[in-house]
C-alpha cells in the first residue's frame, strides 16, 4: 500500500512531541516542499513510465501523447492519454519496426521530409525525434514517415496454464496462437509451439496474446485470435484450430471437457493480417512532480524512503518551533537519506532496453545498437 501524506505528517509530529497539531495546515505545506525537494534531486527511475507505443501516420510529424481528445490543431492524437508527462526520456525513443534508436533534435529541421540538392523531397523512415520541455505532450518524428512497413502482427509463443475440470487423463499438448484482424484476415503463428502438461481431471488454458499496437495506420483493429493445438506433434503446421470462431483479444481460451478437436483447420502458412504500414514508435517518459494538496493523497516517493521524508518534515517543523539544535540534527539526517537515495539509484545496472533479432534469423546483418544515457553518470 502506498504511503499517504497523512502518514508522513503523523510520524513527523509524533517525533516532535505533537507540539504542532496533526492537522495543522502548515504541515501539508512542509511535506509538499520536502516532496518537491526530493523529487527534483535527480531523474529518479521510479518516475519513469512503462514503455509507450504508437504507430505513425502518413506524412505526420507531430504526435500528441497527452490527454485523449485534447490534441492541438496540427497534431495526431495517439490515444496514449499520458497526463503526467514531464519530458520524454532522452535516448528512449525507438523505432521498433526498423530496430533503430532515434536521435534527438532541439528544433524542427529545415525540412520535415528528406530533401535533395535539386529541390525535390520525399518522406522516409523515422530518424530523429523532438520533445521540448515547454510542449512535453507533443512528440515530433522526422522525417515525415513514408509508411513502408509491410510487416503484420504475429503472436509470441502463447502462455499456457491449466485449470481443474473435466475427467480427462493426464496428457501433453502443443499449442500455438494466431491473430485475426477485423476484416477476418489471419496471421501466421510463431515458429515453435508451446508444450503443456495437463494433469488428470484438468483442462488446458491458453492466455490471450497481446499486441504492441492494436490497429494499423488505417485503423484496422487486430481484435481477435485463434488457438491451435496438437496432442501428437510439436510441428506448428500439424496443429488444428480449437475455437469455432475467433476469440476476442483479452479473453483466454479454456479447453472443452471433451478434449481437443482434431477436425479443425490447420494453421495458416501465410500471414494475411492487414500490414502495419506505419512504423511502431516506442518511448518512456519521466512523470511530472505532483503537488500535494490533500492529506489522503498517495506520494510518488517509494515507501522505502518514507523515513527520509519524515526527517525533512521534522527539519522544517522544528525550525518553525525555533528548536534549532534539533532542526540541525533532523536536517543532517534528511540530507544523509537523500545521499543514500542517490547512491541506490546509481548502483542500478543499466540493461538493454530493446532486443533485436540476431543476423542469422533474419537473413541479413543488423548492427548492434548500444545506447548510453550520460545523465546516469551524475546525480
């Protein structure tokens, strides 16, 4: 459970012998000031968002990542509805379709498309991005995308489990999933099936696959999926479809009490799902430091650093009471805690943000892209 502002105030006033009432309005001001001081100390990893994804549109360079439906004129609403963006993390903007980390630019290029010496121009693959602190909800991508991504979605190996039910003996299945778009077109499955042992009196369960983006650039939804299974072969093409009609994405499949059907159609050998056309762009952002306006409001500071905030509030409260020696002691404890927080952050190893396919699996050479965020070297 997250720590609330009220819990910090209660702890701090207990430490100063309740000489300031637990609901004194000055304490909420103190905790708000300490909260801001702690959050601004560095770019904390706990303020980093999850990975966000959207698909580019033909010729569009300005993408709105803020509150859905509030995009300014001239921007495309991605629907991400990110309402607390401080700024996009430097080095995190990634063209997943081309395995390319995008460079950054501080201002719009002279031309938003690829320009030639003879004055002609054309769109192209994403190369650089722009995200200014004064317009944090707009992410610009340059050059204007040419929408030449002919890839279509395909599920990863399906996640499987079991549930108690039926009266079938113990057995093993091999399962594989495909996507189905809103036009009824079906994808291929992954290269390998997923094996599953099912105990007696239990049924197989396949977890719905997920999508990076749920529509292509024209808005065609990838809305459903099929499950295929075999009790005798690990070869995907030997599996047969188990569901009578496509299953909505987000809904799991559970085996019938009668067991697998062997009369279903085989898995497609060609991916016929609508192609993405647009490029899939992914990024992360730092959350904006939020003001504390209510005693019941959850803090952005993790619970493990509650003691540091308590020391900071004690410092300001003891200063208010003119208990200067004790205030100095609380301030020293607060600053020591802040140093420990920065040390914890700097000891976190930096891992790969993205995994690209190895050259042998794609039939060509792909350069390894290593990104280094220099801001990690300093508090």
